[in-house]
């Protein structure tokens, strides 16, 4: 299989449809098909296609163009420091780089995003080699050195065939793309939108005002947001948002605070919200909490239904999911353990480390969580973030949820701090006014949880550190406590 | 005549523009025809004459047999009808999922 087929089908069956809007530029699927052929023609034998820029029409052209040329597409984070970038470039070369930043290095051929889509075209069929790699993406590395996740054509095609119907978008539909090209959600959005025939409206650098203005101007119907982006849109709204065309908002990429989703649902009652839970290694979404489940949970007085607003939802039909305890046994309902998934879209493979799937094809996500009696998945956090106090496993999430329930608490993170008596103890970094004193915060935790959960250190911060796609940088917080 | 196919294999009609890709296939020899003529790997140099009754194929639709033991994606539509071992395969009803990206 080859992901280029998605664009080929789109350009043959609906070539006249608008595919991309970016600034003043508009391209049809047919034109995107030509642009991909121009990218493919520039690739020299042995080269990968490396994309190092913000969102631009050259991003989808390069993703499909690499596939047509039969070589992996690699997307690099343009926000990295020069040192980090040089280290990643060395892991990618030789490659045809598409970038407007001033980088040079051994094994790099450099093209500008504008010019790479012009010139000679590569004609002919895309290669169809078994097991060929479509995309290599560096994981965010919030816990250590970034790993290069390998996604094969068969993984990405399984995701698309499992979740999208061809040409299912109406001619009026448009998706607002704000997630950067180096994020799996950015890749997935291009593949899904192309196959569905949905216009992609690109917003290269996100601001809440810019997002709302573009959504209005282009009558956007669909959007994907990470939680911090949705929070900023809510904050900037002043209590009302005029987005009559908007129908669907999907969100993911980090934990969505309850207050944020409730505020967004109140502001946009006509919009369908979907929580999409997935990882780079699983070719994007593996579980969904759909619009009906959102509305039911929002309206319910039953605590077991109400809490589903914080759920990752249920596995999509093409995915199997199990929560297992430390002994490897499948957990019962409400029992917390490690989340395992299986399905054709799950790659679970890193460059240089090989496949991490077990002999039966299961992949350990390293997320902790549990499933309720009706099969809804609740993610607790990363297994690496668990606080082990005197042999007892403490989930940061439960402490954070309790503290966040305080009206004055804007943001909070619980992390492990070294403790001479217990090995580890609970440290809390918190954003809240000084009028709320430590004793009050400790009492809140004690009253709702157990005394072992009460923080031994509380640190006041102006804001918590997040990366640009809204992932909380716990490592940075841990380091600041250690100093 | 029959052949064993694997997922990802693309077959072209020899009598119309239809092209299909195998998504799920049993590990057994299959006789696959379109418009009454055997389908082949790669497009034919010229199209032959269509036989039998044909309702055509639709690009982007999935086709499956009565027992759903196999599934094909139509990657290019045409006028011929696809049959496997002499039985016509039909469009599989789509499962509607909310848009997640």
C-alpha cells in the first residue's frame, strides 16, 4: 500500500474541489496532486524528504510527494534550539530538506517551500513495496531523548480506512488546521481531509483571535485543537463566539481540563465535540468520546455519567484495548493499570529500537488508566509520572483533579519530589492567588483523598510550562523542584 | 486461473476503467472478474469487450462478499461489475464515525 493513493483518488474523483487555503493561496486537489509530483521529482536516490517549516501547502505536497518517490517523509520541529535541531538533522540525512530557515549541513539538499512545488513532475505510479515506511516522526521527548517513531504505509492506511469514508465531506466543508506538521495530528488531518475531500484551511501560527477570524472568513466547519488552544479561544471570547458554520471540534494531544470543555460546550452549543485519544506510535486516534457522549455527560446529574466528560471514550472499531495490572492480568472495571492496544494502525516501532509490540501484537502505550463498566477509558497519566511514596503508587491526576476543583486554582501539576523518609513524596506546582494558603490546599486534598496524597512541598508559579502543542512539561517542573 | 492475493494488491479491469485494491482476502485461490473478464495486476494496454449484465463500480466504496470474508476498495470506478468465483460482490455499508482530526 502507499498513502499516495489517497491523493490520487481525490484528484481523480474530485480534482476540481478546493484542497488547500493558506493565506491568499488556494489549490485544488488536482493542483495538490501536481505539486506532490513536483516534490517527488526532486528527490535523489537514497534521500528522504524532510520538512522543517510551519504549515504551508508544501507540507501536504511533501507528505504525498515523498510517498510517490518511495521514500519516508520526516517532519522536524522548527521551534527546537539549533543544537537539538542539528542532532535531529544528523539522524535524518541524506535528505531533501524543505525549509525557509537558514540551515545547512552534510547530506542536506535544500529547497524552499514555494519552489519545491514547481518544476518537473515525476510521472508514473507510486511504488507499492511491502512494509515500506511512510513517515518518521520524533516523539515529543517530554521524558527524555526524542525517539523516532516509524509509521508504515500500512499503518496509516489502516487508520484512514478504519475511520474515514472516501468523499464523505460535503463540498461546503472546511477543516481548520492549526496543529504543526511535526505532530501526528497534523499528518492525520492531511490524510483524512484529502480522503474525505474536505478543504484544508491552514493557520500556521495560532492565536485565538486569528483562529476565530479565519474560521469566520472561510466558513470553517471542522477543527482540531489541543486543549491549550481551546482554552485560549474560550478566554478570548468574552462570553460569546459567532461561529455559525462550525459543526465539529475534535480535540486531543493532552489532558482536557473539565472547566475548559464545559466552557466551550456552553459557548458553542451547536458544535459537536469529539475527544480523540491517540499516540504518535498508534497513527493518531485509537479511542473517541463522541458528541452524543459529550452532551449526555454534560447534562447528567449522575456522577458516573458526568465524569465521562473527562474520558478518552471507547476504542474505534478497528482497535482492541486492554488495561492490565502489573502482573499482566486484564483489569476489571474501575481497576487502574497500564493501557495496551492492538490493531493494524498501531506501529509501536522506533528507529534503531525496532518493534515494541509483544508476540501477540499488543502495544504498551505507557499510559495508565482504567475502563468503566460501560467500556469508557479514563487516562490517568503517563506511567513514568507515577509518584511512588513508601511503596504506594500515587497518580498525579487524582491530586490535580481535586486541587483543580478549587475555584481559585487556575492550573496545577503534581510531581514526585525526593523524600528522605518515603523515597518520594508529592510536590505540587500551582497557579493560584496567594490568598489561598498552603494549609487550605493541603486540607482540600486530605478531605477528598488520603493523607499520603497531601503535598509535602507546594510551589507557586505564574504559569506552568507547556510545549507548543499543549503538553505539560513535567520534567521541567521536576527539575525546578530539584534546584 | 485462480490466484492467491494479499492485502494491498491492486487489480485492474480488462474491459473498463475499474481498479480495486484488496484490503482483506482469504488465503486461498480466487477467481476475480470485472465485466465478465478476469482482472489483472496493472492496467491493460487496451480494453476488451464487456460481457454479462453490469451495474458498474463506484470509486471509494468498499465491496464485500455475502459472508464478509473479504473486502476490496474500489480505487477507480468503471462500468463493469466485479464477481468473485462467479458471485457478485456488493457495496459494504459504511460505519459512520465522528470526525477526529
